[in-house]
């Protein structure tokens, strides 16, 4: 069994590549006329009929219908708590980050995205009201990109940045684990205002065991060591945090799929969620489930200051039901 684990547990962390600029810039996302327009009430009631709707959002919707209480949850879009948030999603064009952003948009939560290539936001999420979705251009690897204006009004942060564990084309342009998982996370955390209510960081299982087999194999190029350094820096920052350590990521990354595939994508039979602490879980985690765990952790008070491992297994899952997620987190919290 140990041999199988050592060969199969190679998580993938996907980020967009492109030309990186050192000058901060707030980029208008909507230079063209909207593909669809609604009144406030129509937005809440008829968004699923919009022709310009994001494919990623529809992926989320197909998954959450698995939850019996999804209808009641959708009504929470009008919750004043949601409207009072401004969530900064970092790495929002990656495999987990785009699902986080799509799900939050679908719940009427205001977003600000920090992207190396802001044009990807339109491709992923379609035309959106700028009151709901703002896009800032920046690269966490470059401290000078993290202008204070990026963080003005931000109440919560979800960081989904990452790269591959082993050398690949995604390492081009100095996109290595050291630069992304350590220096990038350190730069971001250092730039955040003390007023932020919660920072959720996506990490990996095995970070506390990177010198042990089978984890040492995956850590040959330092990915687990650097993720652990990023975790430790967040812990020592004094900011309220939750860390989500994902198993080997499955389902996607959706940035590699065409629209038809996106519309059909779900977690299949592996919708049930295993949460644990102490870095003891070994297995796989659906990107859809990891994204939902990040979102749910924002509002569960007792997850503050905690790190959780997450896996996906066969069975019915919690969907986006806050009560079910709270029970899962509670059962895992030591």
C-alpha cells in the first residue's frame, strides 16, 4: 500500500502563466456591453437563464443540487451578511480558485480577484456587474505589485495559488514552489491589512511529513516544505486564518476544459467529504469540494486558527449546506 501511495500522491497546483508586470493596475473587466442585463430582482431569480453566464458557475450549480437543502441555501443570496463581505480571491483562474470565485458570485458575494492576467476573468466568469466583481492585476511573487489599494475594503481572503510539485512547463517564468508557495504567500500575508476577518489558505496534506516516506518523494523539489513555510508564516502573522490541506486534486482543472465539458463536470460519486486534523489523511480531494470547504470556513467561527485535511470519497456529500459543513468541521476539530 505504501508503494502505491508514494507513486499516486502527486497533487497538481495550477496557475496561469503569462507576461508579468511589476506595476499595479486596477483593470476594468467590462469594456463591452453586457451579454445580458437584469433588474435586481431578476438577477436573483433568473440568473440561470442568462446567456452570458459563466461556465464555471454552472459547474458549481450542477454539483450543489446534490444537496437536499440547496434551494433554501440559494435563498441566502439575499442575506445581508453575504452582501457585507468583500472577498479577495487570489489565484482565481486556477483549478480551485475559479470554482471558489464562481460559487461566491452565484451567492451574490462581492469579489475582488488578484490575477496575473486579468483578461482571464472575462473568459471564466463572463460579463459581471463591477459592483459585484472587481479585478486587480498583480503577482504575489512581486511585493511591489501588492499595492494597498488592492486590499481596500476587503473583509475576507481565500488564497488558492500554487504550482506543480515536479518540474513542468508551469515552472516557466520562475513559477517554482519556492517562489509561489513560499515567497508569494509570504508577500501576500505581509501586505494584508489587520482588519481582515479571515484568511483561508489552500495547502496540501503531508506538509508536516515532508522528510518522511512517501511524502519525501513528492517533496523532491520542495513543494511540501515551501507550503509548510507559507502555513507557518500565516500562523505567525496574527491574522485570523483557516488552512485547508487538500489531498491529490481531482475533477479538473477546469481551465483545461472546453465549455461542453465544463457544463457536465461534477464530482461524480465522490461527493462525500472526509475532514481531519493532524496531517493523517491520505487520498484524493475533488476541486469542487476543496473550493466549497474554503467558502464555508469563512463563516464558521471555530475554524479560526485551525488546519484541516480534506479528502473526497464515494457517497452523498454536504453540497453547500452550511449546517452540514459545520458538523463536518466540528467533528474534525480536536
